[in-house]
């Protein structure tokens, strides 16, 4: 499975160069050239790591990082800045950045840092467990107390998205974008229907769901 990276940078030449280098290194690469689009992309594409410029139009890197951490998004963030003053570095780390690089930087050094972060954050197992359930990400299988439960592909992807965002309220539009995809026409009813069938496989009493909770005026939240 490819590692994915989101690069948020408003310098077109640097953005292009970073994108090309990471694609050549085998990364699935997402980009944004302003703060608001960067935050939106970070929440929708679920990257494995983010390269974040500080000085951005619309919303700066500090604000993006702070907002992601407030939403309990734990993806590693490396800030890129032309500044090397200590207070700027400290501020970035205070709002939740994991590391920083000062421009101009070596692409090789940056690539090495990114790969080191990904090794440290790599899941120890390809299985995700909660309660009596196990979601096997390699075989796309689902088990309750070691007994197989059949999930349709959309149900599996929906459950995988929920557990990856454990404890976070998700809107129907976020769910549609990340599970069905942006190029597919889906209605809220399709999401609700899939959640209903998934609840029937998770709960003895689906009318009182244990795991997938309805969040009024927002959407749904998965609680393990």
C-alpha cells in the first residue's frame, strides 16, 4: 500500500518540485496552494503525513495545525518555513507540529525525515480490533469473536473510515467524499441506509447502537 502525503505550499515552483519528487519516490501525493483548501484536503484525503508551509494565503500554517489537533487528527505534520527564528519554531511545535524544516532545504534530507516519521507511525498490525470485533485490512475480512461476518465492500470501507476517525463527529458529506468518492453521485439516504445495515451487523439491538452514534445536525460518530 502506498504512503500518502499532503503538501500545502503556495509557491508554485516549490509545490511542483515537491510533488514530483514524492511521486517519484512512490508516494500518493495530494496538494493545496492555500490554507483553506489545505485544511479541507487534510480532513478529506486522510494523508499519512503533511508538509505544511507557515505563510499561506487565507489561513496560515499555525491555524491549520491548530485546527487539525483540535479535531484530534493525529497525522504527523512537518512545517516548512523561510523563517529560522526560535519563536516561530516554538510556536509551530506548540500548536502541534511534529518537526520543521527551514527553507531552503535539501530534498534528500526532507525525504529522509518524512520516511523516518512514517516508520515510527506505521501501525504495528494490519488488524484493527474493538470490542469483540476485528477488522483485517489485508484480507478485507471482518470477525466477531473469531467468527467471520460478511460485509459488503462499501460496508467494509465505511467501517474502516469510521474506526480511523474514532471519536470524531463526521458529516454525511465527509463520509460520502471519503467512502463513495467525490466523482460518485450519492445522497444522504444512501449513507443512512449503509449505516443501518452496518449497525445490524455490529449491534444486537441496532435501534440502540453501541458503536455508530447519530450526532444531531452533524452526522455520525464512531465510538470504540
